C-alpha cells in the first residue's frame, strides 16, 4: 500500500530528497550519517522513500531504501509496544494490533477492529439475558467455529502468520494463543468473563465466576480450549495435562494471566517460528521487543 506523503515545507522536502539521493554514496561514513538523519524523521519520510524506490533503477539504492523503511517501521512497533506496556497494557486487542505491525505495518487497524466487532455483534444478537455460563460459551463456540469456521492450524502450526491477528481473522486458522485471544477479546466485549491462562505448552481460557469463590478457590468455573472448538473442561484435566508433561502444578498454570504475559508469549511463539526458519534478523528484532517487558 502506497503511503500518502506528509506535506512539508519546501526546504525540508529538498533536504529529504537530497539525503535520499546520498543513500547509495560509496563512502560508508556518509551513507551511515544520511541513514541516521533520515531515521530521525520517522514516519514522515516513508512516503518520500517509497517514491524514490519506485523511481530508481539502482538495486543498491533500492535495497538501502527497503532496509531503511523496515528500520523505521520496526522502531514504530517498538515505541508503540513500550507505550502500551508503560501505560498499563489494559487493552489486549491494542497490544495484538501492535504485534500485527511486525508483519503487516501498513494494515489499517480499523479493518481488524471491525472484523472483531462483526463477530461480537453476531453473538450478541443471539444472546439471552438468562443464559448460564455454559450456554453463553456454547453460543460463542457455535458462532466462532460453525458460523465463521475458525479452526486450529494443525497442518502448518509453526507458520509465523498463526500469531498475526489480521491473518488469523482472514484465513480463520490460528494457533492456540491467537484463537484464544480472539475468543477472550470477543467474550470480554460481551461482558463474559473469559481470560487467558498461561499453561505450559498450551494456552487455554478460563471462565471466571466474578461474583463468588467456588470449589477451585480461585473463582474459576471451568476452562475452555479455543484450539479445539471451545471444548470445555475442568481443573482435573489441567492436573492430568501437567502430570503428563511431568511439570509440578503451580498457581499460575490455573489462574488468569496478565495481558503482558499474553503478549510476551505471542512474541516467544514468533521467535520459535522464525528460529525454525533460520530468520536470524527477525529473531533478533523479536528478542529486542521481548526485552521491553524486562527492562
């Protein structure tokens, strides 16, 4: 998608265009200085860079322009993620939209938001006030998995696209955590208390009884497997899963986790996926994003 060039005064335009022409200077010191200067403009310079790429027949200049645009876009993602984290990370959808820009920097966020809203509306239209917790989940399951056709991507489970929200919404295929995120975002928009649980080697959802404590002593009525068409199960099944993995049960494996935890797990999944593809640069960038949460 071609970007609109941000209108600037003539002196700035001349400076930007002159700097771009110097990007292919054989003197590394000059080209590095030029790159640093252009990076300081941030998004404002991307449209000019794209125009220069289209008008150039110099493969070296085109490659340097591509790299520079990528650096600007990555810096945008990093800055947005830092602000989201420092701001309290309250909005999981916003966090996932930022992650989405790693692969789809030019995608309009509103398109993804509207897709989520469409699914929410279709569920809301069928909801009845007196529905029990189980009935509400069965309704969500029907709309998500029968009407919309969402399913776990079991054939190409390591595909990085399984972690990018826009791709999952378009293809209706995702991994455990991306499907669980879509499920929980929609449920919470409907005031249904469904939250992610950071289970080892799997990501599940919990239905939280917000009004009272219950047998599980942590307010959870039951668990949901978004990767398996919203299958409902109990604490004993989590116990059995951990026993099978030979992992000692821990409180964090049973209770809702924070949005920060969820985004970190998405980043780790992406690191694993790109590592298997030997995409060293991608892995390095993702690790830099992950470091935001440990600064």
